């Protein structure tokens, strides 16, 4: 169940992007990320975050935060927009150690690859959803065996700044085929 209401002030049209407006790999916070080709981006209002102008810059200068993706569902997106990201129940790598031997701990998982985040997106009514975020590069813990990052303090070290959506054609087509077969059986 969705709680709360989204208003126009939860969004910022300056951050909207169409699928064709993205370019190839880019660098932010000295970390490469791979733009979400094929996804529509809806800009979120990030003015509530301290120093957002620097953290969410566009030229990879000092102080900018890294870009990464978090796969979710459209149902969860509303709460993320209103309240920010929170630790989930599945903490697969919490006992894993990074290359310095420090335990990863609990947190929110990210990847710089949209295809990987899409794998964790749960389709809802034929739409996949991923949150494009900025993360404090000093607070990211890398899981070396996969290209995942964990941020332990999502409230202070993550800025969700774009909602990415894409039609999930397979699920949409499967549903249409099922409905078509259901109606054709009733007519017989």
C-alpha cells in the first residue's frame, strides 16, 4: 500500500531525460558509470539535500559524488522519493570483507551498471523502475567479487536524484497473451 502523496514539488523537470539523451560511459566522483540507455529519467527535487549543487555536479570536479543505480519496484519508488533509501531485508554481503579486511555490514546496494540494477528491478504493471543516485565516494564499500557497492548510512551518504522507468515488454506481452486466451475461451 502506498502511503503519502507525491506532489509536483517532489520532482524537478530540469532532471528529466529521454532515452536518447544519454551518452556513453561517464565519470562522476572519479568513478565510471554507464548511462541508462533506453530508460526515461524523471528528475527528483534534490534541493532538500545539503550542498546538492556540488554533490550532483556534471563535470567530475572535486566534491562531486559518484553515480550509481539501485533496482527497486515502482511501488517502492514513492517511499524512496518521499523518505530516501533505507536498508532492505536482504543483506547478502553483510558479512563479506572488503580488500582491506573490513566487514561490509548492512546498507543499501548499488551498481554503476544499469543492466545489473535492472536485474533487481521488480516489474509492476509492466514497468521496471531503477533509482539513479549520487553516493558519497568516501563512504562506499566495494564488493570486489562483483561490481556492487554498499553504503551503510543511506540517509547521509546517498541522494536519489532521478527515477528511471522502462516498459517491461515481456511481462506486458505475456499479460496480453493471457488475457487474449482467457477472452477467447469464454467466447467459445
